[in-house]
């Protein structure tokens, strides 16, 4: 009986190795993720600090039932669409 339990335990621990990762992870386009999830309710991209943006996206991930990949793509979209910061030397020109 002890040998049978040991064998079953070994089989269960080896199952992920044998099964492998056959699922192909589809990449989510940041532009499509933003348009398909955020643009339903929000028309314009508002600018917040990176920390605040991450908090808002996490909150909306729960509210909008988004996947982790979609929320990461939206964070990427928002980071890419943020305006470049103007340095003080550029502002005086």
C-alpha cells in the first residue's frame, strides 16, 4: 500500500513535466486592448503618475473582468501614449 501511494505521488508531481506547456500564449496588442476595454466608457486618455495609473488599471481589471495580459497591454499603451516630460532647459527656450 505504501509503494502504491509513493508511486501515485510521484506520478502527480511528474505530470506537469510530462504534459509540458502546449498552450500557445497569444500576445495582446496594447492598442486593441485599450480600445476594446477602456474606450467603451472612457473617451480620452487622461494622464496620471505611473503609480496612480497602475492602481487604476488594477481596479479596472477587476471591474471590467480583464485578463492579466490585457491589463499589462493597457499599461503599456498608457505608458506609450504619455507625453514626453519637458525639462526646465527646454521650457525656457
